[in-house]
C-alpha cells in the first residue's frame, strides 16, 4: 500500500522501517520541527523520502499537500500535533493511529502516567481508525500486557508499550492491506478521558497512603516529575520504591544513604533515589539533601 506516515521519535522511525520491510510504499513523512534531529526525519532523509516538518498541520495547504500524495492509508505513529479531518481523511482509506492504552479507557495525551497513578495492573495498546474525536475512532486491534507494581512511565513505555505498539501498528496495516481490518465501535459507557499530566496533578502529599504516593511518583517519572515544594522551590522525586523503615511521620526523613533518601508516608516509607531541585539536573538524593541542609529527622516539603 501507499502510505503517508505522520509521527516522530524512535517509535515512528521503527514503524517506517517495518513498513518498508513489508514492501509498503511510504510516500512521505510528516513530523514536527525541532531543535534536535528527529529519528524519523533522519531515517526518512537517509532513504530519500519527502520529509515535511510543519509547525501546524492545520490549514488547507497542508491538506492539499497530503492529498497530492494519493496515498491509500495514513499512519499516525506517536503524533503529538493536532491532525485535522482534512489531513487524516485525505488518504483513500483514511488513517489509523496508535494509542498506549486499552481504549476506550484512558483517552488523552497522558494515558501512560494516569494508568500508573491510578494503580492499574493491566495495560496495552490500541490501533484505531482516526475520526474527529480524541481517541474515539473504531478499533482495528488491541494487545494486552501486565502493568507491574514497580513500573515507571518510562519503563512501561520503553520496555513494553513501545515494542508492542510498533508490532501492533504493522499488524494493523497488514490487516487493512488484506481487506480484513475490523472497525469495532468503542463502548462509550466505558470511556474515560484524562487531561495532560502536569504539575497541577504531580504535587506529593506525604500524608496520603503509601500506595497512592508511590503510584504518583512512578507515574510522573520521568515527566513531569512528582514534586514537593521545599521553601517554595520544587524538588522533584525519581527512582522511588517502598521500603521497610522505622515508623516516621509523613514527610520526615528517616534515613539518607547512597542508594536514596527514605521519607515517611502514611502507612510506611518510600526511598527516593534521585532528586531534582529547581532547574538543576537529577542527582543522588544525598547530594540534594546536603545542599538543602536537610538531615535525618528533618521534613522535606512545605507543610
């Protein structure tokens, strides 16, 4: 099939390679502009494919450009830009899109963090037909996977959802090429939608239960980074794990060691391996606590 590929990063680059390996004709590649070379754009240029880096996909000129490629299918592989109907409907068969959850649950651009924050034990990927809604189109296929109790957003994506997603997108394209692709309408009674996970959601309250605090920290690792405010400065928390420790009041430091800082929470304690204070880089927790003048028995975070 003749395909227009929209996406970015290593995920879309691997989709591009897979499509070509399977004999499909990738007519053009669309990815957002950036200050660093994008893996998708880099690979496409190596293959001498047309590469378009529009700051926005809105507007009749982009739709006309996509339509001129006379593609059979549009493939959206890790797309963060808004793709208007005139673009996703331009290919003869329309477009399909990858999403890192089991739709209709966890629609939206932060599906991975929210699944972890809410303590889900199962995850998966969906490939669906694009329509004007946000992740609302009919489903082509889904693949399920366990969501381990210690996964972070980063580990879940790179170890599980990334390879599973690439495989699912390529499988969906083969189904469409064979004329055997389903269009399973999503059950709106089961649908959920979450806004982007940002600082408004990422502030830690040490007085909350252990599981809730732990899920928030790992769900926000690496972005946006769960945090506490200490003397008004955000201190972001990474590499967390529950540990056994003497009973310690919430927010009070029970131990500081090379492997992490142990802080009391309601019902237990959490070790934080690395911290990021203000605009600094992530460093060992012991280094940050020393810089902040914090020792065992001190509270980290404003009350």
